[in-house]
C-alpha cells in the first residue's frame, strides 16, 4: 500500500488511551482522506527534533523563512475515526525547494513470522507533503504530547512500592 497526500490539509500527533498505555498516532488528511499511523513515543520525540533541525537548516540556508503561524489547539486534535493503517518502522524527512514543501515519508514496521517471509512482502509507505508552518506546528504538538507522560518512563504501567 502506498499513500500520497500532496499537499496535506493538516498533520498532527496525538494519543489514545490512559497514561502508561497510550498509543501514539500520527495523523494527516487531505480533502476527505484521513490517514492514521501508529508510532512509538520515542519516534514522536525524534520526529519533532528532526523537524526542528530541517527548519533550522532551511532558515540558515536562507530558503525564505515563512511566517510562523501557530495552529489552534483544535486544528491539532486527532480526528475520528482513529483507525491506524499501519505501525511506523522508519521515517524520513526531506525538502522540495521547487514546491517549498517538506515531505515526511513513513514506512511500515515489518515483522517476520514463520508463515510470511520479509522478502515476499513489501512494507506500506505513506508520504505527507506539507508547509513549514504545518511541520513547525507538528513538532510543537509532538513535544507537548510526549511531555504529557510520566516524569520517569521507567515506571511505565508499574506500581512502585517504597519500603522504609
């Protein structure tokens, strides 16, 4: 499966579920098409950092710094239905100078089992083309969502007993 949204109308990250068992989702849409992909908390953090890096590089190279327009919080909420198409294994960012757009490429995590050989199956891929403003807002939202978790992720879903 290949998904291409060029250009996206929106892109966001959000979670479903209680703290300690949250499912992180990357979601983008174009017209009536809604694409939801599942990712790990650490992937969300790394994506935010990578977006910041590419935006800083573009600013340093003088590729025209678009106005920083903050997205409203409702624009950054996940939209229903939240039905993930696949779990992300790898992501990459790029920049198309001709269109002045950033592209996020997400590739499906492939897990081999005895019945399916990895060589027989090809991973699904999603490509999301968006503006710098959209990706700047995505980075800010991703960091906000990541930081909403527990202060110490080692306590992920575990009860901690302290003996004195």
